[in-house]
């Protein structure tokens, strides 16, 4: 009886893993819904398709082991049945479901309790707590509009350094890491159809992006932003709203690391250190695992042992840099051989840093923080 | 008592089909066939007669109740259990009034699906004494 039980459990686990992978398609559908809602372009057809998706998720989420998917999909189905439809309410429900799916995909667990309510940077009263710092010292702004300049200044100048480009073509990732990118889609040189290109630019693939536009009900704009993984805000945008949306976008961006070493003790030591800084950890014990995890999770940084089974470290590094999906992820190589020739070989192959064993785990964490532009 | 051996599961969602198949085959020991919709189910029933049908309510094209009605119109009296993500009391009695032997709400617990199906089957036999 127990072997049947085990076979059943592991088969069910297999179905769950596949379902989790398929949630990526669900997220893509939700992105589309959110884009159309935020731009006030929600049509009955899109709403009906979304309602059908929500209904399916209610049935399958909890069945497959993801109860919060069922819960949040039920809310979405309910708001999609409202008459008249309220796009902002639908958008909020869809974002919640999207966050839940994302959280399950990253951690296998439901999301933590919702974060504290956003802070008003402008109308802050004396007893309001300090606004949380942006994760990264700067904000990239793309616009040619003095009104937008003023808005950004109002909201962010007090605690962030703003780097401004007049058009998408001219925008590049700065040498120091940026926390957020805000683009005005109404400025000449920042057409919605250029957003894909913006996303593909090195260094900008992972940034949270907020797009501002005054074009209501434009299906064309909505279609342009689907698939570029950004959020749209309809003008007029109040400072409070911009501050709240920026905070939310930043809070969603969590640090994660893939740690690849065939030595279990090294893995555990590094895991413990990185966890203290709030990183989400993915452990790999051979080169093949590192590639799989890196492609699946697109971590903020990779720590990679030079000497590993299946595929050795330098080769893995080469593969990571050759793959457009992973090439922007900084890699710290660990090696027991400290020769200069070795190290320069690794640097040429694209390693961001080299650390020689034996190392202090603090050292690895400190280098990672430096590379990612984080305090401490 | 008539044995429950062969079950047909009609649902347009792959994931649900797979879970149901897994639960009822591995855990329940039944023989399971699946169909993605009402039309396919009717075609299946033209040549094969399962002991029981698990029928999803919300399906594109021909939904669960429409499929059930079509079955009855053809004189197919295979017992039917509806599966649905909408289980308010009024709807459940509606399905039972149509002649379904029961309703399994979605989401369902994979671990207890097989025994739930058995229970509903046993209850249906108790109501309508058939051949020994």
C-alpha cells in the first residue's frame, strides 16, 4: 500500500511542477489584461476571456496545491462579473493574482502578508515614517516634458539621484545600478512601439519600468506594452500615486542568488550568509544545475565554483554569457587555484569577480553587494 | 452491488483531466477515459458505456448541463457527477434535480477524490436499486 502511496505522491508532485511552469502563460495573459485596464482600454471581449481564465484557475489552483491562486482568481472572476466593469478594480485584482503566481513560481509558497501601505512623499506629516530608500542609488527617466520633470523631482529628488534621457534611443544603463526606470510615452522619441527595444537593452532587462501616458482607451498603446513587463500609469498622475506605484514596483523586485558548488558545506555556508541579507537562494551542485536554475529564475547574481562536475565552471560561465537571457547576470567565480593567469582567463570570459578559496563567506556577500550596488 | 470500474472524465482543462486520471487510476484503481468536451463525450458514448461520468459544468461549446441533456435525449442513462467551481446551494439542487447523482466542487482535494466518487456512487445505488 505504501509504495502505491509514494508513487501517487510523486506523480502528483510531477503534475504540480508542470502546473507551476504553466503559470508563466497565465502571467502573460494577466499582463495583457492589466495593460488594457490601466490604459482604460478594457473591452467586453478581453474581460470575457479573462473571466474564463479566472474560472479555470479557481478550479485548478487549489486542486494542484496552490490555494492562493484559487482564492485570488475568485476575486478576479467576481470583479469581472461586475456591471458596469471597473477597469481599475479589475487591474488591482489581476495584479494581486499575478503577484501570487509569481510568488509560487519563485518560492513554491504563497506570498507573504501584503507590505505596509505606501507613503506620501509630498504630503508627509511629521509623524509619518521615513520613506523606504530606493533599492539602488538612481532612477532613470526618459522624457522631454517639463511637467514630467517637475513630477519626478517632487516625488524622488529628495531620496534618489535622477538621470534623465530625452529619448529611448539615447537611454543606456548607467555605470552604477539603477533601481527604477520611468518613461513618458507621450514624449517624441519614446514611442510605445520602442518599448521592446528598450527592454532588450543591456542592463535594462531587469529594471522595474513605469510608463506614463495620457492616451486613454488606446488599444494600440496597450498592445505595445504587453509583453514588455512594465506598468502603465494614465495621466494625470498625482505625486502620491507615482510614489505608491514606484514603491510597489521596487518591493516586488527581490534579490536572488544561484550558488553553485559541489561541496555541500560551501553551499550551506554561503546560503546562510546570503539569507541574512534577504536573498532568495537557489542551490546547485553541478554545472548543469547552475544553468537550469539560472535560466529558470534569472537571479540577481550567480556564485559559481570553478571546479564542478558535469559542466565545469569556466564552461558554465561561457554558456551564461552566450545566452541573451542570462548574460547580464553578474557571476562571482570561486576557485581554489589563485594563479593570476587563471583569474584573468575568468575575467576575460566575463566573470565579474574572482574569489580564492578558502574564503570568508562575508567576503563573498560583500563583493556581491558591491557588484549589485547595494548598501553594506 | 454493481461494481464501479470504468469512469469517463469530461473536462476541457488538461490539468484537471490529468489530476483526475491520476487520482482515480492510481488511488482509486479505476479505469479512466477522458474527453475534452461535450461533443467528444457524446461520440465516445456512441461506442463505449462507462459505469460513471464525471462531467465538468463550465466548458466552451456544449457545457455540462447541455451535454447531460443531450445524453438523456439519446436515452443514455449512465450516472453523472458534475464538477464545478460554482457551488452555491441553489445550483447544486438544480443539478440534482436534473438527475445527477452528485456534485464534486472544484477545487477538490486530490487525496480524497477517489473515496468521494465511491461514496457518491454508493449513495446513488442505494437510491435506485438495480440488478444484483
